[in-house]
C-alpha cells in the first residue's frame, strides 16, 4: 500500500470515487499543491497530478508522486493521457482542477492553444464536457490586464469556474486551500439547492451585564458551520450570520456577525432569502447593562432579567420558509418530538430540527427532523447530518 492511501477519506467521503486531475502550472503558488492534493484526498478523491515544464522548476514530480500515490504526468506520449483522462472514455476524470493557473495558461486555454500538458488537458475537457475549475495566481497587474480579464470571461461563458484570486497588495494570490477544496466538492455535488438563497443563523448571543461581563449560552457555532458547508456543497448561495463561536469561519461565504439579540434584531429586516435555518443558541432574557464595570469586591449583586422579543416570529415575518432548532436535555424521544411539534405550530415553521444534548458528542450528533407530515431521524458525524438535513430541506 502506498503511504498516501492512509489519508484517503480521513476527513469525509464527499469526494469518494471521484478522480480529479490536478493541473499545476508555473506560478510560485505551485509549492502549495502538495498539501492541496492531500486535502482533496482526505475527502476521498483520487488525485492525478499533471505538471507543465515550468511547474517542474518549482515542484518535483517525485514530490507529487509521494503526495498522491499516482503516476505524475509531465509529458503526453503514446498513451494519449489527455484523451484517456479527459475524453469520452471509461475511467475518465470527473474534474480538471488547474491550481495554480498563470495568466499565460488562462489565455492559452481561452484561445484554444494546447502546447503544454495542462492546456492540452483543458482543450479536451472543454470539448468533452469534463468540468473545469481554475484557481489563478499571478501578479496583480497581470490579473488586471484587460486581455487576461477578457479571456477569463470567455472561459466563464464556456462553463469554467474560477476560485479566487485573493488580492493582497499588488499580488493576485491563489485562493486558500479550504476555498479551493470546497469549490471542488460543490462542483461535483448533486446541486440540489442550486439557485436557492439560504441564510443560516448560528452561534450564541451574549447579553451585557456591564462593560466587562456578559451572560451567554454554551453553543459553539459548529452546527451552523457544518450546515453552511453542506448548503454550499449542494449549490446554494448561502450567507452566514454568526454570534459568538469557537469555530473558524469559512472564507468562501458572506458573513455578518452579531453579539446581542438587539444586534441580531437589527439584521432581520435584511432577510430576503428563500430559506432560513436558525441553529443559534439565543438568549431569552437581557439585562439593564451597567455603565462601566461592577466592582469585583461586591459581595452580592442583583441582576434584573428582562424578557426580549422572540427572534423566530420576527424572522418568520420576513421569510415564508424557516427551519428552527430545538435542544432539550435528558428527555424521551416522544417528549422531544412533541416539543418540536409545539414549536413548529407556535412559530409557523417549515420544520424543526430537535436533539437531546446527551446525544451530542465531539464531532457527532443525533437529531430528528420534524415537519407537519414526517419525522426523520439522523445520526452520524456533524458534517454527515448537516448534509442529510440539506438534502431533506431541498425536498421541503
């Protein structure tokens, strides 16, 4: 067994059974391709590296062979690899990912010039319908060249998808690996939510006691994060509103942050989405916040709780389709479902995702999706459950 096989599918099976040709061109960002290939493999993909002569000056075929366990293509020979991998043949690749792509490579592909291993792969892929994703990396002046910009638009019209670049100063840097990987997963998914605009509200709200102290909930934001990824993978135009959280936020979706319920309430008029999901751990009360800092020497301090408006009804007024979340602790499934049904009716929701806190463990969860005519139990990793929820949401 090749050493690289040990990592295949270690993170997810979202790319299981998918063969991805990784075209590497002569940008200095080619040095990041070792880890990019490995990240794709961690989601289950088989990665076949294809290097141009200029790329070989920056990353060696030996390194990419070690990274992927696959024969590295540095020239096209009698095996006509460009036809077997990109043509209409059994065993062809599922996607051509060119990362990094130079301005030279982009313009050649747009003009039908195939004088390197990578441009020839692209020529055949465009002719046979193999999806192409390109992650540009070059100097900013090259990216802003009107001829390069025109060629990028020509390729987009032909169905080629671009990821990035990240503009930093005068440089058009390659997109971060996470963004490239998730764009690949999205491109190869079922796309059940393609064209739908989703809003996910997650994290915990926090209410101020004074200028220093807050009262908040235990939510980490992990459920919201996994739902965002799953919605993005299924083709949705997804936006995230996130309160306090302990997870790293994704670089590939628009994000708005809120702290208190009052902050969230100010955002609600902006809702114009097709579906809103609310896994956030929101407070039921707030305080008359004290100016400054309460003295730490005080032996006792009285806090007056104040009721705040419920957010779900306000959100529901702005969107016809809202999925709520209901967490209970140490209850029987029947009671859990009844609580979900009560919330469903009380707030006029599309569905409620209910769970018992005892069933939530690190990286894993167990939920029941309750709608007016169905109860669907789901269990597994949080990413697996999130993907199941998105597939069911697309049916609702």
